[in-house]
C-alpha cells in the first residue's frame, strides 16, 4: 500500500508540476472496482531481473475471493533508454514502473507495446501518455480497447495475419492467432531467449484457463503451438499471472486449451 501511495503521489506530483489539472488521469475502472478483503493489502510493485538488460515488472490487485493476483510485464534496456511490455493493473502502479526505470535503472522508458486489450495489460495507458511514453498496439487491440472501455495505444503495430512477425525495438512480435483474447500477441527477446507469452500462456501446471470471457476456445491450443514453434530456442517463458518457467508451460497450456469435443 505504501508503494501504491508513493505511485499516486508521483503521478499527482507530475500533474501538478505540469500545471494541467484537467488532465488528471481517471484511475482505471479496475482500481475503482477493486474490492476489499479484510486483512489483505495490495502487494507493492516488484522488479525481477530475468537476463542481461531484461526485467520483469509485477503489479498486484486484490481480487476476492483469491487475494493478490499478479500481472507480469517486461522492461527491456536499449542503450540509454528502455522499452516496456504491458502496463500493470492501473495508472498508479504503471507510474511507479516508469519512475523505477528512470531513477533506478537510469534508462527512461521511451516506448511500450501492449499484448492485448485487457486492464492487466492496458490499465495504465493514461499514465504512460502523461509521462511521455510512445505507446504501440495492433489495430485489433486498439479497436477492442475502445470497445472494452480502455485507452488505446497512440501508434499501430502493423501485424494482423496469423503467424506473421515484426521486429520492434530489437524484439520479435508474433500474432499467433486468438487464444485468451482474439488479439493476443507474444513478444520474443532473442538475446536471452525469453518468450513473453502474456495471458495466452497459463502459469505452472494449472488445469485452469483463467478468464475466458473473451477467449477463442477453438484456436487457443493452436495459437500456443504457433508461438512455441516460432521461437524454438526460447527456454524462459513468462506468463502474465505466474512465475517465469520453462517450455513446459507452453506444452501444458496447449494441452489444457485443446478444443473439447462435445
Ligand atoms: Zn487478458
């Protein structure tokens, strides 16, 4: 909670300094909807080094009845700046991530990409825009973001065919087809061979697909195989909602997501 308050005060401090109070970002729907669990405090934002110049950021949201639910993204160093993969749950947490890259890493975040249109990936877009980050998402993600009440990215990543890839800031972006959401993309960092699977890849050996409200249950398993086949050398796999793991979580997700015959 202490860190969240620091994040909010940083954000408000920025707004105050920039003298445009009318641009106070509306804290995301999610943070307003966060419901309270007696005795459970929201955990602070965490940063973990995954490899040379690659960091994982993790923000938490208290969701009854489960408690703190994590969401992971990446920070990748690029010379004297860094780039971001996904926001945290809300503006305050995302402002903390931006401040950490600037103050601790000494590599301010210049640009970001967002792996699909849900609040755990785009809940902090207003903070990024206020802090001068150039945001990128696919055309489909931006359209779905508007439909789902989220702020879209300012720039479009030109990728729409299943299996197509583009290079962006030294990273390889793949559209594997619809899975957790029709627009989910994955990001491969080829220096350390780290595959960021986002919400399309389920953590650990879970048997649950998590939130399937916007899922493509007919294609999810194939989409995971497409991502696994596109990056055969990547041995570290990052899901949104669990710990970094190996390629076994690709296999497990493809297995639990396979279409059910009824
Ligand atoms: Zn999602």
